[in-house]
């Protein structure tokens, strides 16, 4: 999408006093809330998998946790994509948005971003959690882990 079309769409974001900054704040809180929920669900399944006494069916807890976490990751990933796009628009904004000005100052001072936190929250950590539950389910299913 070209910059002209993006600028036209950004002007349409001001509806009844609701600005792009309000939208960003709303989606950022929603995104972080989804991530926190994801981590809580992961920790519950991890604890349930190791704390139960059903040694013959322990793998089912991990497999079920894998399925539930994979389902929880879908809205988290969608939130990541929206948040990431909003941040790109805000940091590359040609107007006098405070975030854009701060980003320009930091670049002038030689700041080079090492990694994006939103990528860790939206892709890497959830992927590791989901794969860990699958791995633990396989290990308990084949009998390597009791």
C-alpha cells in the first residue's frame, strides 16, 4: 500500500474524537492482555501436566494444552500484526507525532534497534510454549518422561 493511501486512511481514523493514538493504546492493551492470558494458560497446562497422578494419561494433558494454546495463539498473532503495523505507521509518520519525533532523535543519536519486543510476544515466545507442550506430550506418550 502506498503512503498516499495510508495517509488518507489515517485521516479517516478520527471518528467522534477517537484518534489514531487512542486506537493504538486500545490495541496495545488488548495485545498485552492476550499475551498475559496466553502465558497464564500455558503455565496452567504445564503445571497440570506435571502435577497430576494419572501417569498413563499424562500425555493427554500436554496434547490438550497444545491444542488450546494453538487456538489461543490465533488472536494473539492477529493482535501482534495490528500492533506491529500501528507502530510502523507511528514511527514512520511524517507529521509531528511525539513517537515519530522521539524515534528520529534516537536514530540521530545512533540508536539501532536490536530486536522488537512485539515479535517476541507475538511469535517467538508463543511458538516455544506451544512446541514445548507438544514435545512434553510426545516424551510422556513414548515413556521417556514420567
